[in-house]
């Protein structure tokens, strides 16, 4: 793998190192915040809401000032609120820090996908996007693992300090290895507004599908964490962080999704991915921890492949203002994640984990329906070629 592809992978990691790390700290944070499940979920949703709000503006900045400059700046700036959160004296200030953290992250999320779509031909860009998604999986796992292990022995505040230091390191590596874009053109001749992008039925369908994907991922992992922290499992922060090793399945599987997309197309790939995810989610209804772990492997792996299908589709469908189009996708995606952190709370408190599973299954039906309608409107790439291991 050359340094440019490695830098794209690290950008994916930087995007997710801090965003979901508090999931491993929820037992500790819930003791500090109180026993309200909705408030604990809001710790996750505050960050994703910040992402959703800022994403279109990150895309506009990148379309104006260039991809690399925005990606590198965002990677460094994200570490600052993470560090300040460690000293938050009250829950509202902690939530404010999470929101600020989310404000900076779209500079990585939205812009890296646009960078890949600009710098590589379409078929290769699918494989590079898959590497980016694999990086997000690895970053999400490392952030949760680091937070959980450090939090178990040193408390959640020191865990946040450790996360900020790791974020600075990854940002420095991205700055060294990510070259300035070569194929990007200033959008002077073609100006495409947000509302014009939203009028495109292909993009609207992909945005709706992405909204449901992150709704499922955030809702599933937030409330399975709360379930496993209670009897009869009673897992602590370190054990809960180890649970996220299921993400490593996605690191292995997701880079292959570029090949799957070239063979099956976006619609079939997304449908297959959701089928695997829901099958795995049903396994988590079991009372045996090993079965739950297997179910979470299938659930996360399926959703990561679904995310690759939806993300790469947006990059291909947007002929102009690509970073802005991807930014809008990120907005819808993280609005879904924000809702996923709090909407399942009443079901979890009244019905338990099965209620959350049923809600996510409904989200799956919605995502597949919207995506298949949108993907039918996008002509398939002519004569797609197989991506070799060297191309990855």
C-alpha cells in the first residue's frame, strides 16, 4: 500500500478515534451523569449531532480551499475539545465538548471520500473508499479499546486525555503522508447549491439509506453496551471495550467490498449487507455471551459494507460539488446516528433489548427500500475491471 492510500486509511481512523469512544466509558459516565439511559445516549448523540450540523459546510470549504488543507486541519482541531472534555466540571460542559468535537470531524468525513473520488478512477476509487471505511472501523475500535482500558484503571478523564494524544499523532501522520490533490478542479465554472443537490432523487435516496445505517449502528452498540453492563453479564469498561474487537471483522471484510461492488453493483451489495447485519442482530437476543459476540460481528460487518456501498454511490453520482454532496450525505448519516443514540431509550427501558432490535429491523427495511430506488437511477460503470491486491 502506498503512502497516499495509507494516509486515506489513517484519515478514516482519525474520523472515528474519538467519536464513539465514550461508548466504552458509558458505565463510568452513567454513574457521573445519573442513571438516565437517555442522558447516557445523549453523550454519543451530542457528537454525532455536531457532525450532522457542520458536514455541508466542511464540503463547501473543501470545494473552495482544497481537500488536503481541510482534512489535515480538521484532524488536528478535533483533538482540542477532546482534551478539554477531560476537565469538564459538569455534564452540560461535557456535552458541549462532545458537540464541538463533532463540529470539526466532517472536515475528515466528508472531504476524504471526495478526495478519493477525485484522485482515483471510479473503479479504483471504490477500493480506496473501502480502505477509508476500513480505517474508520480500525479507528473506532482503537478509540473504544483505549478509552475502556485506560478508563478501567485511571478513570474516564485520563482516558479522554489519552484519546486526544492519539488523535494528535494520527493527524501528524496524515499531514506527512497525504499529498495535495492533483486532479481536483476549482468549481468556478459549475456552481451547484445544496438545494440543487437535494433535488437529485439519486442523492436523496442514498442520503436516506445512510441515515438508517448509522441509526442502526449507534443504536445497536449503545444499547447493547448498556444491556451487557447489567445483570446477568455485568461487564465493566475494559470488558466492554474488548467487546468492540468485533470491529476487526470489518477491517478484514470491508476492503473486499470494493470487489463486491464491482461484481454485484450498489443495490445488491447493500441488500446483502443489511441481510447479514439483521441476521447477526437477531443472534444478540440470545442469553449466551459468545453467541452475542458472533451476532455483533455479523451486525457490524454487514453495516460497514452497506456504508461502503452508500458512500461510494454518492461519490459517483455527484458530478459536480462532490465534497458538498458527500457533506450532505454525512449530515443525513449523522442525523441518523444522533437519533439512534436517544430514540431507542424508551423501548430499552420498557421492553428491553428486543425492542431495540425490532426498531433497527424497521430501519433496515427503510434503508434498503430507499437505496434500491435511488441506485436504479444511476447507470452502472461500463466494463468494470477487477481491482488487484496491488491496487488496494
